[in-house]
C-alpha cells in the first residue's frame, strides 16, 4: 500500500496531537509532534536564563542553538515517541503553562524555525508520517497528500487545556489558561516567519462540538480518500 504524508495544523489546544497520535497508530505511521520540538527549545532557553517575562535574549539563543539536541524515543507503554532534550526526557516538563507562555516567542525566531524545519523534513522524507504543528502543510510539507487545519473556539480550547493541566496536578486558573490561548493565537498568527495560516488545500475541521471518536472517524475518512487518490 502506498504511504502518504499527513499534515495537521491548527491553533493551540485544538487536539492536534491527540488525533495525530490516533491516526498514526491506526496506520502504523511515524508520529511527530513538531510543537514539542519548539517547546523543547523553549525549555532550554528557560533553563539557560535566556527568556523571562520581560526579557528574551534572542542573540544568545541563536548562538547556542548548536548545543540544542532534540530527539524522539518511542515509549511502547505510552504508544508514542517522547521528546528528549540533550538526552533528557522532557516530555512532561515541556507541557507546563510556563513553557506555553514563552513558546510562541521562541517559535518566531527564524533561526530556530530553520533548524527545526530541517529536522522535521528529514523525519518525514520517506512518507508514512503524521506531523502536527503550525506550519506543516504550508512550510514543512507543502506537498503533503492530506492537509488538515484544526479549529475550535478559544473558550473551548481553554477549557480543555485547563482540565488537562489540572488533571496533571498543575496549579493554574482558567483565566490564565484562556489568556495564554488568546495570546498564543495572536503571536502565532502575526509572526513574520511562517505564520499560522490555513493552507489553501487544507481541509478545515472545527471540533468544538466533536467527541474524540467522532473526530477520529472524520479524519480517518479523509485519510482513506487521500490514499485512494494515490493508487
């Protein structure tokens, strides 16, 4: 059977990673969470004291990019690959609200994007990959056979993210999560380098009212159609 490249883009907390993992597992494809890569670089910048609420030493981060090594290692118990930063498992630590508050600023740095896009394209060079992010269908894989653009209201996304963080034991407020979602939307959509936009040939899915199962079934139908088109 032919293999295809599936690009899933969209706003923060639209469930891109959830559906991407489901589809990749169902098809036996490689799953790559590109957003986790930007979060890993953000975590590095935080640990090095390069980014704070009122300061971001962009030049220092660019200078140190060669020291940032990002890799994925499959965890058979979880069923997906976890993110490693310089050989340290950072899968949990990159998911905090603090990292979320800074990641859009780090992702706007052209040198960071160039480094990570090159890695992403290498990971998907043999097709059979599902990758989610902000610019997968527009920049990383503009020729992907299937492009999906996920949307949902900011309030719906904030509620989902708030529940996820609370279930993890993080101490956050709904208001802070909603502000983070809105701020990231603004930053992701307005950055000069690879802004978050829907690719012209992407299929938009508003999952505000969809269950995880309904969303899976909808995307799987689109995958089947895309596979038929390659035969």
